[in-house]
C-alpha cells in the first residue's frame, strides 16, 4: 500500500448506551455498542465497515460524524483533534487530562530535553499539543483547544457528511428538493442565494436526475431517485469525508447497481473519502479499498480487500464468507454453519467475543480477549489463532 | 424435467386488483408445474408479481384482488374454484407458507406452542396434549435449543433466526406437500440465513415436500432451487432449469440482473446497470414490458407483445431478440474492456 495521507484517524473509540431501570431510572448496565476500536481512513479511499446486525458498524459511523457523542476515544480529521470541538468545561478538562497530559508528563520526566520529549511523539497532533503544553502550560493548551469552537464545529459539519440508509425518512417531506440540497450551502455561505438554481441544477445533473426535478417534493420520487438526492445533498458541501450508512441496502437489485456505480463515479471525480457501512459483504467488496469486519462492537479483521478475500485470517471472516450464497448453481460450496446467534452486546462473552460460536475456540479464547494486532503488512486480526482456520 | 406427476399445475394464472386508479394487473399469465420434492424459485424485483403469485395459490388475496383467468390445479382440483371450507382444509395443511417478517407473521399475544398446536389440532384432529408433544418435537427438529422451554415463550422472547425457525416448524406441523417460502431469509443476517437455508434443505430431504421459493436474491436462488421463473411486470420473462438460467440466460432482463450484482467470487470492474426503474403497474409500456429499459429494444418491442418462446427443452424466454442477445452481450463485454 502506498503511503497515502491519513484523513481520518480514530483511536480507542467507545460508545456505551446506558440501560436504565427502576423507579429512579438508575443506570443498571451498559450496551457496549462499540468497544474500543481504532482505525485510519486514508485520503481518497473507501473503507468498508461490514458486519451483522448489532455489531456496531452504524454506531461507529454516527460517532465518527458526531451525530452521537462517543463515550470515549479520539477522532482526528485532517490533522486536527476534533474531539474537543464538541466538548465543554469539565468534560474537556477530563479529556485533555486523559488523552494528553498524562503522556506529556511521562515524556517530560523520561527525557531531559524538551525537544526530545516532543520528538518522541509520532502523531502530528500530539507533537503540536506537547509543544504548546511544554511552553505555555495547561492554560496555553486549554486556550488552544477551547477557542473558536463554533467555527470549528461548522468546519467539521461541512467536511463530514452522511448518506442515510432509508431514503424515505431522511428527506424532509415538506421541502422542495432545491431547498433540501441548497440548505447546507446557504448555511455555510458557500453560494449566493441567486446562484442556488444553477448549482442545484448542476448537482442533480451530476447524480443523474433532471434539473427541473428541483421543484418537486420527495414523495414524487422512487427509492433509487431519493438516494441520488441524498448523494447530491452530501456532495453539495464538497466534504472531505462521506459516511454512507447502508445507502444501497433498501434498493432493488437493478437500482442498487445504478447507485453503486454513481457513488464510485463521483468518488473518482471529486477524490472523495468514503466510509461505506453495509451488511452485504459482496457490495462492500465491490466498492471498498480496505475492509474492516466488525463483530459485537470490535474489529475482527482489517485489511485491504484483496488480502481479505484471498487470505481471510479471522475465523469469523472465514465463516461469514462461506455463508454468502454465490449466484452460480454449479458452485457447490462447503459451508461453515456457525452455531447460534450473535450474543447480546449487553452481556458480551468474556475473552474473545466470538468464542462461543467459533469453530476453533480453545481455552485461552474464553479467558483472554485478543487485541487487534498486525499479522503481516497492513493486515490486522484480533484472534489468538489468526490464520489457522480455513474453509 | 422429472418423470414424476406434478403436484401443482399453474396454467395461465392472472391476478388483478381493482384500485381507484384502474385495474392493476399484478400477475398476467404465468404457467408452471411443480413436482414433489423439487424446489422452484420465483425471482423478481419489487412489483414483479412474485408474492401475489404465491398469495393466489394460497387464496389469500386482499378483497380487491381477483383471478379473472387461469387455473391452479392442486392434486387434480382447481384451487380457484374451491369453496371456502375446501380451501381451508388445504391451506396450512397441505400447502403451507413461511413469510418474510417473522415478527409480523407471528401473533404476539400467543405463545409459540399455542400457535403451532392450533394448526395441528385443527387439521390433524389431535388432542391438546399430543399436539403439544408434536410441537416440541417440531421445534427440536428445526434446531431450536431447549424446545420444552421455548414452546411456552412468546414471539418477542425469541431472536429473529429463532422466530423464523418457529415459523418453519409451524408450516411443517401438518406435513405439507407444498411449502411456499416468501423471502424467508431476507430479514436475517447471513450467518443465520445460512443456518435456515441448510435447515430447509435438510427438511425437504426428510419430508420430500415441494418448495416454492420466492426471493430477489440470486445467490439464494442458485443455492436452493432446481428450476427458476424470472418475473417482470407480472409476467414470466424467462423460465427454466437453474443451470440454464444462470449459465445461458436468454432474456435481457435476466442477463442484466445477473450482471448487476456484485459477487464475492468474481471481481468486476463496473457493475452492469439496467437503466431506469420498474414502472408503476399502471404504466408499463405497450409491447414488451421491459422495452423501455432494454438495451436490445427495437421498434417491434415497443409495439408488439412477445410470447413465451421455447429455446430448448424446458427453457423459455419472452423476448423478440432471443438469438441476438448472445452476440450483443459479447459486444457489451468487449466494450467494457
């Protein structure tokens, strides 16, 4: 893999949903929808997030876009730590303390020289913050992260867009297409009101709809056309990152291929970076450069699509692939049938989360949770026995 | 096909619906035979009439639906002409059905056991106790763990895969000779889908029933069925042996469908896209119904409605350009590269 710039970097992302019960609505447990995952998305690539229902793929997408507040974790977009942009007072203080100050202090005591301490950090953001911290102290760092958050948030919203799964509920039924698409551009002062017709017309043209459709309402369109409108809306702000959450799942086969082709075309043209979330491994394979397979809030395997399909290493990936029916009646696959259902994320199994269904689970699997580690160049697997199970 | 006597014969079936906007011809002439032990797939996109076909066989149409023409012969008797009490003794007993959404198809206020035993006591004249024993046996057979406990649980206490298993148990409760499965795995995750498909194959081997499998998933069709009917706009556009349909499709719609799905076993640079969308049922073009989306369409296609032509033994296609397709496809492929 060539060294491409990393556009989005997610560190140790967690999202827990509290479960409340009783008269006083006390928090009795947490649904660990996403439990400590890290990944990078490179500039111009499509990262596919695939997994079965309840694996946390949509929650990951929502958290990255800050449509949900993550429980913890660091989300960096284009060389900036965006996590604090959505935080206030004590929350931010705690975050800075946990994420930066502890390791800065440690580095300061480990190295005599301040510059050495700064150089110790690989990450650009760490270095920048360390420099400010060493020179101006905590007050300086706070000032740096706590100014202009309104502006920063606006920047973030413009550059991180989403295409939703359900084209029926994601377009306001009372707005004309023109307003739906233009609203973001006007809010961000990207165009003048007098240019709206031209710009929206061009966007509709780009996604394969007629220009005069801009005067219509969403109910006048079919599912596939609405999904095209959703794409035009996301494109309108010329964002750096687009998260597509099951954007083609609800569509009929013939329309699905049209929308997939459209998404791939506009990605090439605008050099967009995509996170493509879907449950259909075949679709994800077609559209993605790299794929993260998720299981119960964790990443099971993360690698390029070529490697994933040539040499899947996690037993879950292997089983998932063998479970997909191939549209060829002469291929008789020997199928691995996994036992049971996906366990509830409320009470995930101890150790490796996949071990109760895993065909090669051993003692250690029920005790120690395997971390996501690099098995070979650019191929990450979280399994104690990576590569030992083949179909 | 097989030398067995067909158990179900559908001849020129038409199902129409009266609506405010006019008569919707949801199914407009389909023919097939179904032999014991075989699996027939009905494939199509939404609005193709595949589900209405199955509901017609079960006589479960809405009140505005009617069958103006055609016959459905089950064991020598015409289902469309049966009296209400006659169809009731067949439905759920000899012809059973599995639905797509197990949560809406199961009744939430009755336990799984109650719902299974209802059919057993009704059709098999068993007493409650024996029926419950049979229900537990059935649940065990479809792979539900702890069936003694599950039989007294309500649908919401079961996972999606479990519910689908329970529904299969219910459908099998009276040893049906035909099982109609309407998108039985569409709402399920792939690993669960694999379990259910495996189960259906095993049960078919054991009980020898015929299955009509209705789905839009071409992978599932290839996996499960012996023969397939491809439907578009309420008509059969292609029909035949499963290997013929996949290896040698002779209708542009079938070919388009096959090439518009991404596959895990083959890399494709760019998917084929059938242009446009399925028109509303009142707005299909004259002539060939697929002509407005077809890359082979000529003037003739726009005015004259093609009939179902025999290509070879047991392989039919409804297209004016059956012979042209193979060459044109080669050109398209070459153009791609």
